[in-house]
C-alpha cells in the first residue's frame, strides 16, 4: 500500500503505541480496511481521524453517512413483535421490548454496520495501558424528555443499576466478571471512568447498542418505565397499548439533527405471516427482523426492498459433554461431520448468511482466524469415528428445540443427516417460552436436555458467547463443557487490546473447539429488515434495532 510518510507521521505523532501498531498493521497490509476501521473505533479513534489515516495511506473512502433524500413529515408504520411483558430497561430482553426502549432511549455508543462503533451520548473513549480502566467523555447539552440534562451522575446510576445482582438485570450476563456495581465512577460532570475486574479489550461494545439494556436513564429512575418513557432519543412516546402497538412523535428538543418523520407507528404481531400480509396489503412500511426462511415471499418481491446487515445471529446445537453418548468426543465430532453447512446457508437462509465452523468466532469478526480449516460434511469419516467409539450400530436420542423461525426445519435436517451414521433422532419441538423455562439448570429444557438447539442474537464482539456459554462456570453452559485450557484462552482473548494478538488467541480457540466440539455452529444469519419501495433513510443494527430519525418517503 502506498504511504504518505510525512502526513502519517504528523497524524500519528500523539497516538499511543497500541494505536500506532494498529495503523502500521493497516499500512503494511496485515489489517484490512474494514478491520482497521472497526478496531480503531473500538479504541476510541474518531471516524474522521480514521478517514484521514486512510487517505494518507492512499486508501480514501467516505466514512460519513448522508441523510437519504426523503421528504420530512411522514408517518412511518412498522410491524414488530409484541413485548412479552412490562417494558423495563433493566430487565427486558425480548425483541419487542428492545425495539420499544430504543425508540426513546440512547446508548453511549452505537454498534453500526461492519461492527463500527459510533459515538452517541459519549463523544469519545480511551483505555488505559492494560485495558482495566476505560474513560468516556460525555456529550454536553443532552436533555432527557423530562427536561433535565444528562450528566455523569445519570451514567453512573444507570450502569450501577444494571451491574447490581439485586436488580435481576438482563445485562448481568454481559457485565458478570467484568464490571461490578461501584466500578463506574464520576470524574466530573462530563467524564466517567469504568474500573473493570480484569482487562477487557472490547469493553465499549458492552456499553453500546449491543447491550440493549444500557440506555441511559435519569439517576432518579425508580422503575415503572411505561408511565414515563423518559430517555434522550429523537422520539417521544405518544401512546402505548400492550399487545396492540405504540406511536411516537418527534422530539423537538433533541440534541442532534431533528427527526424527519412527524410520527412513527408500531403495530404488534405474534407471527411473521400476518406481518407479510400487512405489508403486501399496504398497511405497513417496514418489517423489523424478517427471517429469510419464513419471509421468502418478500425476498424477491419487486415492491419490497430488503436491507441486510452482516450479523452473528445463530442457532447453536448443544451436546451434553457430561452425559452419554456425547461424553465421547468422537461421537460429537461424528455428528458435526454430518452437517452440510453450505446447504444450510443456501436453503434455510436463502443465501443471507455465512457457514459456521463450530465456534462462536464467526468470520464477520475481525479477530477470527481465517486460516483455521473449515469443517465440511464427511459421512465416511463420521462413520469411522462412530466405529472407533463403539457406536457403529448407532443410538436413539431426543433433540429438543423451540418453535422459532427456521429452527424446526434445521432440526429436521439434522435428523435426516445423522440417520446416515445410525443415529435415530427424535424431535421434541416446544413453544419458545417453555423451551427456555426459567433459564436455570433444573428448570429449563434448554439447559437440561442432552441435545438441543437454542438461538442467540447478534453481538458486536463474541465475549458473551465465549464466557456465558462455553466457559466452565458459564451460566448458560448447556453443553456442560469444562476445559481449563479453553477458559484460559477465553480470558486472554477478552483481555487483549491488540487486534493481531487477539486474532492469534482466537485461532487457538477455534482449533480447540473444532477438536472438542461441545457445540455445533452450523451458520450465522444476516439481520434483515423489509421496507416498501419508496421508503428511504431506514437505519438499524445487526442486533435488530431500528433508527427511524432519517426515514421518510422518497
């Protein structure tokens, strides 16, 4: 890559060694442009600054987003899932509630396309040398809908509330072992420090839209969110009716560019098919979270645009490593070799995703190691492994799964593929609520079944997948996988600030999980949103959130 040495030297003279190492990797070609932008945003380098570096390296490219040429004043109509319980920023975790919260609330930063972190209520952030303390600078002049200015006290109270086990926060799965109550500290009205339990090279993602509970609330928030809907966002609540819908109006006191739509209307649906029919009838403009398998009718509809964000949405298959027959690693490997991953992406996802390699380190992550061999279907080798395990005659087993999106079809494919190695797989398809139960061992088919398929939403970094699901003490370790080497590697990965060093650890994790195979990661789905032709300016995240302040009719 060509390099303007004098310009780069001037730009980089005040940077830390870690930041300069990232830039050197980009200039020398070891780090791609996409990975450079993503890692630079994580370290707190602004997008304009990263653009300067790219230009100095003769790479160029515009980094700013321009508002679509839409007409202001429209009413935008959205179909989405109904919140399953009372909306509470601390405890809610279902898709419907997440979208509602995000219409009025905002995060310190946003995990945008290509996993780039963008400033929102924070304007910048920086780690200390070892990643144990992160300092965030807050945006000035931001007002809550109730009138007060957002300051450091509000941020401290919000994050302490989420990190306090007494509050049963849905964010505890994110903060556990990383940030405790009391670790968030005010420096001044517009500066906050986060003192972590251990080094964490990706911590800003934990305060971003990736952590859907982390919208900043007033310090005096005491619950009953549905009475006040107090946030800092570009829309204010107009009306909310449980199980029916919600409407929002423009916030004229918003700190940023005022929302283009005058109103947004959300209609709640229990299933995807009524959403599709409503769009085809012209009753709605947007479908949030369109599953490719069930939404195939819209994928090639000339009256519909489908927005696709690369994501890490996945449906992992857990195999209990502490119970027969999966206490033998050869049996787990044999089952893994039965999957035709290319067919999964082409058939279940209609090409809207990528194959998995039995690790949560999806290829979309810059830290994943592309040199790790891709596991492919190999029935002959699978039969050899079954014979070596003394299972050449096969066995009978129940696969438990939920009635959610393409999961029943996925279960049927697995059932047909493992039959070739003598496995008689019975299917137990449950409604989603019963499947997850209380989400604790002994009270959850998800965590208690010998073999099951679960579902996980996107994350901008794989930390929660690596810890909660696969570490020996992970709260969601349905496979009961216990491996000291893995635990050490996962901690090292999470604590690493340098992208190239993190990729080296990731490669070790990927290879170890291919060997041990406690879980099957067959594919990772894109996040899809459908819009009617003539609607523009719809923005979102791979997490499934919708940002409608730039939306309107073309």
